[in-house]
């Protein structure tokens, strides 16, 4: 009887540990608006600092076909503040193409739908607090 009680308590403690870990993450759903065509891919990156963004050290990365419905779902994102960057890689070369003066020629967007001036916006402008079980964002692409 004592062994059964200890076993049941052990299972309950394990379930509590698993549940408490799961509650520290969010399911992030991002709806991409304004795609000019369905060619190529949509690439998304989450970052936690300006330095990480510039060095392309992203916390989470994903890619979906641009032929999809424009919805990207990332499961189990740790709670925290993140900037979100998206670009439409129309020619599927895995980079944001730019013209001779460095301006993007493929669609791009950031969380909070902010635009940078003379470069991408910083984390201060793009930061989104993710601290709920579900987080929904809408990002408008700029061409």
C-alpha cells in the first residue's frame, strides 16, 4: 500500500513538472499580410537583442511556402520579449535580396509593423512580450 501511494505521488509530481514547463511557453501564430505573389518562401526569425539580429543569431527560425495561406505557427516559444522579422524569399535563395544601395527588393516586415529608417528597426520598436499560452501577430510585408 505504501509503495502504491509513493508511486502515485511520484506520477503526480512528474505530471506537475511537465505541466509547469509547458505553461512557460507560447504558441505563436503569425498572419502575413500583403504578399504580392505566391512565389518562393516566407522566412521568419525571432530574436532577443539588436546584436543577435545583426549577427543573425536567432532564437527561432522557420520557413513556409509562400503558396500557403500566409500563416506561420511556432509551437513552444519560451516566454520573453522577442522581435519578429519576416521576408518573402521569392527566388528561394535563402537571403533577403537588396538593390545596389542596399534597399530590399523582396517583401519584408517586422513585428508591430514598424519600418526602420536607414536600416532595420531595433528591438525596442519590434519587441513583443510573449507571456500567454497563445500569441497572435499580424505582419504587413513592405515591397
